C-alpha cells in the first residue's frame, strides 16, 4: 500500500487535532502535558472507553478543560508508588463515559497504562500534532540552526520531556508538508481508512518482574516457572533468568550456590498488572518456600541474571 500523505493523516485525525489545538492554543496548556492528556485519552479509548474523542468534542470549552484536568490526574497517579485513595476524583469522566472508572481502577492497570500511553505518545501523538506544536513552541525548540530549516526535518525540543514515567518523545518538524510519512504502525482496512496498530509492543523491561528468595531456601528456575504458569497461564512466562552461579536442575544439591534473586520475563505488561494487582510487592509460596515479586527496574536492579534461561 502507498504511504498516506500528511494531508490524509491530518484529515483522518481532524477531530483529535482540533481537541489538541484547543488544549495548547486556546487554553494555553503546556505542550508536554497536553501530549500526555491526548495519549491518555487514546489509551482509554483503546482500553474500552469508546468514542471518547467524539464525546469530548461535543462538550463546551469549560468542560473540555475540566475533562483534561481529570486526564492529568489519571496519568499522574501512575507516577506514585502508592495507590490513590478511594475518593472519586474524576467525576466528569465517569459521567460522560457512562462507565465505571476511577483512579484506583487505572492504577490497578498501572504498568499496562504506562506502556500504552508511551505507545500512543510515540506512534500517534508525535506524528499527527507536529505542525500544531511548531505554532506554540519557541523558535529555540529546534536542535539545528534556522538556515537548515528549509532543507531538513529536525527534532523539536518539548519542555517537560523526557518525563520521569513516560520517557522521551521524538517529534519531527513538518517542513516539507507532504509525502514524507511512512510508518509500519499504519494499516489500510477494507473500508479504505488508515488506522493505527493499537497493539502495544512493550519492551522486555516493561514486562519483567524482579523475584527474590529467602537465604537458606533455594528456589530453582523450574519452580519459578511452574508457580507463575500455574497461576497466570501456561504461556505467560517467556523466561526465567538467574545469576551464573545458580543451578537450575538440582535444588537439593549440597554444592549448589543459591541465587537470592531472578528476573522473570512475561508475555505482556497485562500479566505484570495481574500479578501485582495494583500493589508494589506480592508474596507467593511454592514447595514451602517464599517468593517475593515486584516490578523490575533496570536502574535499581541492574542487568543482572541474563546468563541462565528456561523457556
């Protein structure tokens, strides 16, 4: 299929672009926050809250601004290490979506939400709003001198990114205006419309857990895999990684050097949320031994354990 032109993409996302223009131009909201608001709404729509942009477009401006404020609460609650309280602080979203939704519900799907919002930031928002961003960002936002603008596309510097939770965003300037767009995340459907591939392909780190064990109670890779496949599905475990000095075959061996931790790579971020159930740490028990599981953090945990693998 031929790649869509900028004009075609803008026409397809006309409603989304109008809402984004209101946020950054009419309401003078910060561009970074507005991008995250839009990505949150894209994720909510993909998560099952259908027609969210049509509902928002039908609202008067003060309600759109209030709706955006609630979206900020949604994505900012994902920053916290503690779940939000049970108070309903997004009443407009509940009222107009006509579905049960709360900050606590979103937090229980925390890692799915983070990966999904990152996905929409970088596959949709970074591409369809670039010309609007150029209208509101200062001239110094480009990383090249103005003498090259007429010949090159250049990345825009958006204050607020990289975000501590959602990372960076790569927005390229739109100086040619047409026909430079080619993307594997776009598909042509039988009705003749281009649509984004909404399936989020999370990184391995996004879907990895950090597992710890008690000293004196050695746990094998096979036991870890058996525990999680039994509870969360036969194909949920992609691999179990332990340090090189740990044996995975003979738990009772006297010469075994016990590993106190392992990395558990899962099939999806959804499984991470199913395991943690909105908490920071889950405790499990197998063969009389305790296992603690939490979300893997490469900065804190390091790239440890990538020497032994059970598939």
